[in-house]
C-alpha cells in the first residue's frame, strides 16, 4: 500500500476482508488519500451517543440486536446474476481501532437473527446507503473470487515468497477463470441455464473423458494393440 503506483487519473478504494480491518491498514490507506470498505467482525466495538449526550461503547452485534425490522431499508444488492433484495441499516459512528466511519448491517430478511447478519465499515462518511451497499457488494465479488480460487484451483495449498511468483500464479489462475467463464457464457447462450464455475469445470472434464474414451474405442476398432494404445497415452499419463 505504501509503494503502489496509481494509474493516472484514478482514485483507489481499498476493499478488504474483515481479517484485515486493522488500524495499521486503515491509516496506511488514509495517508495516501484512499478510501476503505471492508467486512467487520461482530465483536468489534462501536461508539453510541445517547440522546442526553452520553457516550458508550457497545459491540456491533449488540447494536444490531437492538434494531427492529423497521430500522432496515429494502435495497438492491448487485450480483453477477442480477440485483437481489436485501435489508440494510447504515449508521455513522466511531469504531475502536478505525476511527470515524459508517457501519453497514445487512440481512436477507429483516426478521433474520444475528447468525444471518453481516457487517461492514467504510471510511466514506457521506455515502448513501445504496452507495455503501454497492461497495460492499463489489468487495463480496472479490471474496467469491478468492473462494473459487481455493476450491477450484487449490490456491490455499500454494506458498509463494516472491512478488514475481504471485504474479505468475494469478496470471495463470485468471486465465483459467476467464476460460471457465466463457464456458459458462456459451452454455447459457445455448441452454439458457446458468452454471457455477465448478459445474463448468466438471463439464470440461467430462467432455475430455468422453473424448478420450472415443479415441480408445476408435483405436481398438482400427486394430491397435493394448501396448500401442498404452504407448500413445504415455505422454498424457506423465502429465
């Protein structure tokens, strides 16, 4: 964050996971004039000011527990498949370790319990509820991307110690991600059915297995021996 060079004419908005919503990162972004929006753990402490001016500190989940369904507004949460309706509450406050910010509380249903409630904080003090929801949704897209990389490409099993290694890994991973996304798009154009990335990967693997079986049967029908087929498959088996 200290050395990142901004493309000309751009403004940086840092979108991060709740594990990295720390004072050090928050301050580093602010020193460069950047904004920050990220997930917030439910045990983070926020400041409340009572009508008589008394200031008190409560955990975010305690504040959420005192809200009623009427305190939430219906708002659209943008997703790749289209906007979906969620219920959100936005409050200007002070979060310990971060400073002045806005806290966003989101539920899929206004009557949901705290187990199904999610929290975010943003350093942008004047954004509307819709704007903050948009930032949180964009950060959630990044969360889904990382989850896909872990599940589909096993990124959590890789350890890279250099910036060059990280760039190479992500370049290859994003090429695969884009390829699977193209498979999904082609499937939707033909069948009007949306696939997940995992389903797209499974579809490709199934197609390859069927192609391999077809090739083996063609070789057998052409009179190839078991040994000839084995030798032809040796390069693929080494992969």
